[in-house]
């Protein structure tokens, strides 16, 4: 399948590739369910061999897992009456039944306001990846700040939501996502733990765990940790905690293509969703953290957040998310517009990795310009 590209977007991304910000980029811009422009540039794999990026290249979506899998599944449970935003997670997770964590709610985890820290190296802090051990440790981290007092973007919160979903469904998160999301949408290149046979079709990531080793260099547990990966991370999840949790977790682990990510994104738009009620979709544009440091909805950041990667061209109620590996998705639901930019910025680059937020903002500006020009042409023809 081929689509028209946008010359200005192509030039923006080609310049970033030439600067060394990332080795490859795939983008897709859609409106009302129709892809209006898309292209693939650069090398999805540079070492140990070379593979050009293609429109169907599979990327490690990293934290896009949070809204596209975990939030979507949580909202299905809310619609079914199994959960609501005010449900204390300790009702289903007994590991959280102590003074510090007993009152944490589903809504607080979804909006990153639960009082949990942003990150901990679970692979160094916890002896086993089993749910009970991990949840007890996360619960012990609660109380870093008063719940509801500020937004602190937390991987630990969404790891907890992933385990909550597993407890409710008595199955793995990967199995639940396949049954409730991927199969109904007929997604064939979207999964946790990609099959080894597809490795050549996947964008490669970092060599080893250099970035995370640097993040936890000063912690004693990490100094004692010896199981660092020392090979190119290619065809397996980049995130260390997701890798520790067997490749599928509430915060990271999802792999997909731009076109299949578009199908998932459509589930958050009332006019195109197949998996949620129309009234549920309205919640993703609603600011649930009014007067706090970020504007957040159920699993998403709103463009109203100061300095968000949406830039100035998307309306304040647009919602989106980024992934550490270099991925990005933003949705303008009222206009049924979807903006996808995938890169693999952690591949074939010495630390530090490039901050590509300026590229993301410029991409959105050019994409909106492209869409507005097409709309104008249609209205005058």
C-alpha cells in the first residue's frame, strides 16, 4: 500500500536523520479515516546489518502502550461496570492494602496523580517478575507526594494498572490485549513479544542498556545488578522493566506499524470507534487534572499542557502521547485527525539520545498545514 507524501514533512525528517537525531522515521497523517500523507525515510536498522524503513516497518511503541492498550482496556472495564475512576485499586490488589497505598484509585493511576514515583529499576529492586512481588514493591513506593496534588508521570502506575487488568481477567495482559483489541480490529502486525521470524521487519534499538545503566548508576541495587543486556536490542522491547516483566507490561512492550496504530487511535474517536461507547470517547478530551501542572485525561496528555509535543497547531483538547524509543501519536478527535510519527532514536547513536520534541512540534505544524490545504482545495472544487 502506498500513499502520497508531503515534501515539507519529508524535508524536516530527512534533515533530522542527516543530523543524527534518529536513523529512520515513518509518519502518517489521517483525517476522517483516510490517510492523507505518509512516508518512510532512513534506515530502520543500521547495525549489524542494514534495512531501509518501510511504511509497514514495526516499531517499539514504548510508552504508547499506556494509552493504546492499558487505558483502552481499563475503559472497557469501566463501561462494563467492573471498575470506575474512584475504585480503590486495593479492592482488587491486596498488595496495596496498607496506610500509604490503600486509597489509590484507578483514576489517579490513569492521570499520573497517585503519589507514585516516576520510575524504579524493578529488575534490580525485585527478585522475581511475578505480580505479587512487583506489586508489593510498587506499593512500598507510594506516598512520595499527596495523591491528587500534582502530575508525576509514572511508569509504576501503569505497570500497576497492567497487573490490575490481569487480576480482573485471570489472564496475561498480552492475551487480554490480543483477544479484546488486536483480534477484533484484525491487527496482524501489532503485538507484545514479536515473533522472531519478523525481526528483519522491526526497527532496531539501543546496543545494550547504556541509558538505563546511567539512570540508576547511584543506586546500590543497580550497582549489584549483573544481568544487563549487552547486545543490540532488536526485536525485543527496549524498556528494561518491560523486558524484566517478560516483554508485556502496562507501561511498555507494544510493537506496531503506523497504519495499525492508526486503527487503534480510531478507537478513541467517537465517530470511528468499534471498541468503546461514543460517550466514553468524550472523556479522552476532558481535562481531569484542572489546576495541576499538566492537563491529563484518561491515559493521555492534552495539548493544553505547557510545552507539550503537540505544539501550537493542535487545539488544546487534542490528546496525545510519546514513547521513549522515539514514537509519537496525537489525536484531534472533533476533526477526526490523527498524527503519527515513529522514529527509533535510540538506535546507532552514542548517548545522550537526541531530544526530538522540536521535530515533533514542527511535524504537527506541517501536518496541520497539509490537512488545511487539502480541506481548502476540497471546499473550492
